[in-house]
C-alpha cells in the first residue's frame, strides 16, 4: 500500500510540473508564435506602447524562454519581484501572477473566492452521489420496471437541460414564485441560515445535471456486473441479496463512478462558471467571467492553474480510494 501511494504521489508531482510548464506555454509562448505580443495581452487593447514596454520588462518577456519558464515556476513556490527601472512590485509566494490592470496579486483573489466554489462543488457532489448512485442501482435491480423507465427519463432530462435553464427555472419557481428560498448569497460568517438558503438552489441545480449522468453510468455498470460469474457464485452460496449487492456488486460499480468523480470534482473546484453566474455566487467561475470581460489575463491564468492542480489532487484522492475499495489496484 505504501509503495502504491508513493508511486501515485511522485506521478502527481511530475504531472504538476508538466501542467505548470504547459500553462506557461499557452499564455506566453504560443501567442508569440502566433504573432501576438503577450505583454499587450496583460495590459489590454487600449494600452499605449510605453505601458506595454513596461509590462514586458516587468514580466521579463524579453528574456530567453528557459529563463522565463524558470522565473514563472519559481514564483509559484518562492514569490517573485517584478521590476522595470525604478518601478518594483513584489508578489509573495505562492505567486500565481500579478494583475497590472487592478494592481493586485492574483493569489489573494483566488483564496478569497475559492471557499465559495469549494462549498458549491462539495455540496453538489454529496447530493449527486447520493441520489445518482441510488437511482442507478435501483434502476438496475428493477430493470424494465416503471421506476427504471421513469428514472432514466428524468436522467435524460437532467443531462439534456443546461445549467442556466434549470437554474433560472428553479429561481423563478422557488425563490420569486413561491418565496420558499431567498436565493441571495450570504457569507457563512454573517449568517449560516442565510448562507444555506443561498447555496441550496445552486447545489440542487448542479446536482441535477451530474446525478443524471451518475445514475446512467451506475445503472449500466451494475447491469454488467450482475451478470458476472462471481455474482452468480455469491448467490449460489446462499448469500442474502443485500450482501451480494452491497458487498460484492457495489465494490466493482464504484470504480467508474470514482473515475468520473475525480474529473468532475476537480473541474468544478476550478470554477462552475454557469452556475455561479446564474446564482450570482462570488466564486472562481464568476472571477473568470469578469476577467474575460475586463481582459484581465493574469486572473484567467491563475484560475487555469488552480483548476489543473485541483484535477490532479482530485484524481490522486481517487487513486487512493481505488486502493481502499479494491486491493487488487495496489498491485498495478
């Protein structure tokens, strides 16, 4: 088990380094190859040549590419100082960039909005796992029944309907129509009940989409597993149906579910743009949308890095859960 964990940790660290280099190339190297000045992207379209040249000197965009990559990488772990003549700006570690449009480091912006996105992702994940897996298992056990057909119709609707439609519809019904939920986001430190009231609809809306996908994959996997020889052997031994399903079938069913969870949860932590915009949640997704409108490239770069790191660590957690659920994975 320890050897398995060490291998996965080393792979995660290597992937993190690769991600940082790739993100640097996307934002700094590829635009230069395409004939676009990266410095101009960092100050906006209306900047004068003097401002563009100042940013180029501050970011070191005139240095050789390997020096730029090293400074970018080092800034994340050790901080970075941007200097152009007598103008010196220090970005403390971890330095995910510096916005010269808003004159602030990116990391405090990310940490200020990250808890909102994390709460949204985790709350929705709990709901879609509970209801999606339960619906999928019941549909597989009652294949062809009214429950099976109804659940799959609802799942198909959940997959098909976009977030902004179901989100606005839920606001129109439960907030503006019935008045059951306020629907306005409140910081948890100010009012827990207000915070819960502002998060419940985003959780349900986001979970409705993902629960539908998880129900379908759980049903398909469970149907396949129920036809396996070891399931028939377990039943032939006289084991009760709850033991056969809960102890044997569910263990194999959870493998593809965990794979999906690692990708979905990591991506959501990076920012659920549509959900946060629909419900006016001040999370990473809304920060990215505002940055796109204002052409604030460093914030987009910072959220891109956070998203990549979140996916890496979410999948690392999934690898660990694989080993807990199925000991055979430890030998892989």
